[in-house]
């Protein structure tokens, strides 16, 4: 993969990383600003539901952040675009769709089939 393409992926990953960190900071600020003393039980339940939903989103983003960091490290190490399982090159279209991927489509499909058969 040429350096221009790698730089594009690195830029996209860094932007997504920054976006996730900004969103996490905003969530923390909002949670700290919201008062915990909501007298109406319905309003309190609604606020709690909203907080739980927001925290679940942040947990997913935390896992994505880890994958982004791994992908950025693979770029720095010169291993970006190589399948962790078979060592073949990952298609550029796949990387465009999911730049954090570390598996080619064939290995990912096999992994998902195995997980499905094991009931995960």
C-alpha cells in the first residue's frame, strides 16, 4: 500500500479517535451537570434510562477506540492492511469500509461462522 493511501487511513482514524474522545468528554460534562435529585419518579426513570443508553454507547466507542489505536499502531509498524490470521493483504475496499479491521473478509467470515456454531 502506498504512503498516500496509508496517510489517508491514518488521518481518518485519528479524526475518528478525536471525535470519540470529544464525545466522551461531552458525556462526562453532561452527566456531572445533571442533578441527581429529580423529584418526579417518571422524570427520574427517564433520565436514568437516558444515562444508561449514553453509557452503553460510550462503552462501544471505548472498544472502537482500542481498535483504532491498534490500527494506528499497525500503520506505524508497517503492518496495516495485512490479515492477522492468514497474512494476506486485506482488500482496500474492505479497509475503506472498516479501517480498524485486522482480518481479510475470508478470515472474518470464517471467524463469524465459528462463533455462530459455538453460540457466541
